[in-house]
């Protein structure tokens, strides 16, 4: 492997003054915009920072305190809805009267130049709900008195103000605002007695945020004294209709300011330096002192300039503020810092220093997006400027290393920056595409920066900057939707719907459940089916198709060859012709050539399989008996020719010397076949022979590529069993009656886990027809997918198609996620995994308006570092044929490489692949399609023959030496170099025992490779 040494990206040196957005090679979606700037009004009130939010991924919300209509002294609360991609904004109002009309009059009975408003949207893509809040006095304001909610017994005083909230729906097309609830006292609105301890009974103070289930959390500083003599941080959870989901709950005593963060599955509140973690129902999960594990001396006060942030797609919570750390000699290193914490175990993850220039800093805020990119903004007075400026930096958390690294230098987010301008008191919100910055400041109203500032002091100003690393948002959307086509999901069909084994004049195919599929190496998909024996319209034959993954011509193969090495295409099943389907599997290692085929068959009754006495050892298979029969082959990867490597054998009972089969189905598929990472195959079956006990049992046997028995038949568990087999790195797993059993490659049990108990998901505990497991030999993880309800902490039952992840190394549950994107009945779920832990889940669905079942799929990705599952695509119809009227597909099977996905099914479709055409194929046709992977990458799996040498793409250079590192191969190693791509390789170091080497470099360009033994 050759690696070119390329110049590293230039970065500003520490000590340089920040640059502007454009100078930092970023762009604006919206340049500096001043809002609520009526020329007839006096200068804006101070009211600290404007507060901002984001609704879905498309609309930023910028709230401000301004003057009520007809007044130049009394406060009003309003906001703008700014499309994130740019364009004109729309004005909204924080409060509507009880009759549903916007209220723009005075609503605060004390402290007009007081605490700022709050604003938050439902953060899920496609969301339309938001919540607005402020310290207000609606109990004294006409228009909010249509009922007795202010007269339950709690005295709010004649000049009292308190954290008031109201929820709204926003029309996504017009951004028109409709009240979903009446304005209410968030913390104390249900109290029936008591008197407010002062005219500020509860203060914002706190903050409001949307959760990942569509509810909102409202946190305030409680000064009412009804819950104790001290000021307290409290929260309440509110539904989008204004209903109380969780009544007011005390977090901790002490003053409190806006330290609230939502994360995946819950929210966090920081009070007096301690971060408290809650789930979506408001139950405390744990807490952590943010300073102690991070080593950063963040302010432990109420939190004005030290904030937390998070995102509902991530388990991480970020803490940022002006602080200091200690260097190796015990000296304080002051600066703006950000630290990350994991909500799942309340552990410290990592930290970073944000600022990299001299100057004083203050008042820090933080936000993160769905991909754990973090924006930190703060007030600063850089050297030479003299006035406060908002400065920002975007960073990225790497959950594997715990490192938080910059995506660029510190920059001035506002176009208006420099000696004459001032911006301060920042707020930020971000999506995976844009970042909004808001502040108070003095700027040029027309962004003519050369002319200097002409706005009034303390103007509310915002700008939207395009993300330096834009990506699609993987967050589960707010509105569950009907699946889309493959094209609409951003993919394409490499092989459009292809019907196989459908000769002219033959009757309709037999049902035989789903076709089974497999994968040979990374080159060839295998699609197996039950079809008719030659010369018969009633007897069963087993066959398969070899489909090159790149879409090349397919070729047919046969499940069974006679002992003479000739393909057997006659009837081979002595009972139940419309029975269980075949099975097919390949060696999954790159470069592999071996496969195994299997089915319930009766070769002991067919002459071409009787060249020896293997059926006559003493076990009676009955005159109409069938059983799990397997046979191994090699495949020429170029010509796709098939060569027999073993004779057909009775997998489970082929070595028995006595006994009688308990029925004519002594062992059933039932089970499945898979290739292991050592080149052997595992065969799992449902054993009904009764030779190992009275119950049906899940069993397995390990077979070599030559048909030899590597591990004799082993019982897993009693019970019916269907196709719940997964290979992983170093072994395989079998799921029986809800329990996953983990084995190593030798067939030794490593441990087990109850998939339901550990995950909290109620997967079907039956034999497994519609609930499957999967894995990949390059990964230690096992995936369980099926239609399964989840019981929430609040006791609600949420049905869905779900996938859960388990670690084979310690048999632990790791993560779970919802797959489907609409509420409705689904059936028969299957799952497959590639070498990089990307998951394809397919299932039967019948969306509204469709006359028949359709196969729907979704591609997701498991991140082992963050222990989270994110969607790479929306739900999509797998096949070209999904016209909603008469086309139908059902009973899917799936296989996946790192570049392609195959989905097979039974169905009735249009033979010409006309999406609008009538379904004119035979019923129960076997068909498949190959789809381009949404995120194609090379497969890192060790190939047949062992792993090659892979040089790291990162080559750090320090003090004239380049450090090479690599993996794979066998030492001792030789490092070679050349100065031009066409030059000759020369030895640089020989006899290297380690997997790294420091090489002298002296400028220019160089290419390196490493050779093993």
C-alpha cells in the first residue's frame, strides 16, 4: 500500500485574532439581521441575551423582549421564525389570549427591563410544535381569564410575575401560528393554596426545551417558597397540548439560570455545579459533579455564563464556560472550555479548550447537533478591539477516543465585528446544516460594515452561518411517514425487480414461505428458492441464483448434487411438497469460494445419493421422512460455476447408529446456515427426532467446507425454532424462546442473555418466524429485529419495528432503536449487517391506501463508540413494484455488503417493472432486487488467507520524523519509500517487529509501503 504525504490543512496559530465567517472559508445563510427595531420606539431594553431555539431542522426561533403595542415602557414578548436555509422571517407571539388571538399588550406587572423570554421547538425533523415562555402576569391581564385557572387558591400577588408558558402549532408552509394551549403558570399552576414568597414567584431563571418524544421540559428558578425556604431549581414536563406530563419536581436548592439540555431519552439540569440526569418521564437517572471528573473549574454559581447543551439524537451532554485547568506543573490555564458527559452512566467523556487567542472572555453558551458537532459561543474582547465581540468555534466529539477536536478556528459569527462594533450576550442553536447566532449589540442595519454601526445600542441581532461540515440529520422524525421509493431515499436499483425460476407454462410457485438468501465473500449474492422438479408440476426442487453484487449477469445453481457430482433436479422431498424453504449461505470472507446449501429433503430414498452406506448406520429416517440435509460446494467467482465438495448429508442425525425418527420431519429448517470467520459453516435446526428428549429442540452442528463434522450435534434449548442464527467475530449466536445463546467458533457456549429483559423491548418469544437475529464476522455485535412494543417509563405501550444490539464479548445489551416510520401493523421482520455495522431491516407493511402487503426496508448504522443507532435512510419500498393497487411483495430476506443490498421476497408484480403497470406475474413468484448502499465503503474484513497490511491514513509529522502505523500482516516488517509514484521502492527500515515506525523526512513528497513476511 502506498501513502502520499500531503500538506496538512493550514490553521491559524494560537494568538491570532479570530477571523470573520467569510475569511474562515464559511458562508452565511442569513447575514446579520436586526429584529423588533421600530424606529418610533426608544432603544431596546437590556433584558440580557435573546433566547433562541430550533423547530425540527428547518426553522430557527429567535425570541426577544420588545415594547408592547402602544407603549414605550412596558414589556412584550415576541419571536421570529427564520427558515434555516435562508429567506424572509415570519413574526410570532409568545402569548395568545384564551380566545386564540395574538396578545401584544403589556403582560408583566413588575420589572419591565427584566429577564428575557424563552423559546423552544420540537427538535425532531418534520416537527411543527413549539413552546414559548417568559416571566409574565396573565392572572392580572384581561384576555387570559376565560376560566378559573388563576383562582385555585394560590395567591400570585397583585404585582406577581412567574414562569408562564404556552404551546403552539406552526403551519410548515406558511409558518402561521395556532395556540394549542392556554397560557399557564408552569410550576405552580395546579397549587390550591399558599402565597407567593415575592413578586417573582418563579423565574426564567430556567429554560424550556423539546424532548425526543414530542413533550417539552420547562425548568425555572422557584422563589415561591412553597417547596422550602431556599430558592430552588425545579422542572415540569408539558405535553404539546399543554397537559402536565410530570408535575413540578425539585432538582436542587440554589439559584439557577438556564442550564438545561435535552439528550436522547431524557434531559439534564445543572444546578450549583452538579448535572442531574433525568429520563423523558422525569425520573432521576443519576448525577455528576461536572468539575471533579473533568478537571475544569467551571463556575458553580447559578449558571449565567456557564451552560449545558445536548441533542435528542445523542446521549452526550456538553458543559461549557469560562474556567481554568491545571497544567502538568500545577499552573492554572484559564480559558473557555467545553466538556462532555455520557447520560447513560453519567460519566465524564472528554474536554477541550475552545479559545486560542489572547483577550478577556465571558458569558459562554453551547449547542450541539445530531452528529455531536458542538458550537461554543462566548463574549470576548480580543486584543486591539476594545469592545465585546461574540466569538464562536465549532468542534467535534469523537466518542471512541473521548477527544473534542476543532473543525476550524475561532471566528466572529457576525458580519459586524471590529473596533467600532459590539455584540454580547450570545445565544446559539444549530442543526447539522446551519448554526444560528443571536446577541445584543450595536451594528450596521444594512450590513455596510465600512460605514460603522448605526443601530441603537442593545439591538437584538442574529445571523445564520452554514455548518462547516454539513450532513443530513439522522434523528428519528416527529411525524411517522409512509415509506418512500428507493430513489426518493437517495439510493438506486442496481438490479431492478427480477423474477427467478419462473419457466413459461409452469403453474404458480408454491408458497414455501420466504426465499432464503446469502452472500459469498463480497462478490456474489446467493438467492435460494423452492421450485418444481424437472418434469413435475407438484414435486419440490431446490435451486439458487448467483447474482454478482455489481449487477452483472446472474447464473443458476442447484442445492443438491448426486454422489456422482451431477446436479440433481428431480423430486427430493418425500413429504410436504409445499413445505419449508431451502437455505443457502456462503463463506463471508472477502475472496471466499465456498458455499453450503440446505433444505428438508429425503436423499436416503433417492438412488443418486446411495453410493455408500451413510444412510444405513442404524437410524431409521422412515419411508416418507425428511430432514435437514446440507451439501457444500465451491464457486468459481468469475465463471460462477459450481463444484461439489461434499456429498449430501443429514446434518443433525447423520452419524446416529440407532433410533427411529419421531415423525416424518425428524429435523426441520426450521433453522438456518451461516459461514463463520474461520471458513467453517454452522447449521442450526429444529430437532423433532425425539432422540435427544421428548421436546422439540434447537440444535446446531458445525461443518467444514469439505462436509466434515467439526462439532457434533449440540442442543441449544428446548422449544420450537425458526431461523434465528447469527455469525459474529469469533463465533455465532442462536436465539431460542427469547434467549440469545453465544458460542465461539468451536461451538463452546460463552454465555446467554434474555433479549427482552435486558433491552426492555417485548420481542416475540415464539419460534422466531418474524423476529430474527443477524451479525457479521467483522464485528462482535449481534442484532435482534422484529415487530415489538416498548413499554415506556410512564407505562405507555409503543408498538413498532425495533432493532436491538448485543455485545457477544460479554453478552450485554448495548442499544435499541425504532426502525419503522409510521404507526400501523407490520409483520415478518428480517435483518442483515455489513462489516461496518450498517444494518438493513426489512419487513412486511401495508400502508394506508395500499391494497396489499409491501416489503419495506430501512438502512441504519450502529456506532459502537456512542452506543447508538441512527438512520441512514428513511423507510423505503424495496421493490420497483409498489403501485398500491395490485402489486404485492411479502416474506422478505436480506443480505448486505458494504456497497450493495439484496432484498428477496415472494410476490406478484409487473414483469416489465412498470411501476404503474398491472401485476401480471404469477402469484407467489420469487423475486429479488439489488440496491446501492446509501454509504458505500470498502470492506475491512480479513480476507481468505489472512489480513493484508493496512497503513493508517493519518501520518503525523513532528521534528522531522513521520510516524507510520499499520495493522495486519506478519512481522518482521520492511518499510520502503520512494519519492515519485513511478520511482523504485527502497528499503528505509528492515526487521521492524512493531506495527509502527518513525521515518526521517525532509520536505517534498514521499510514498511509503510496508511489506510483511
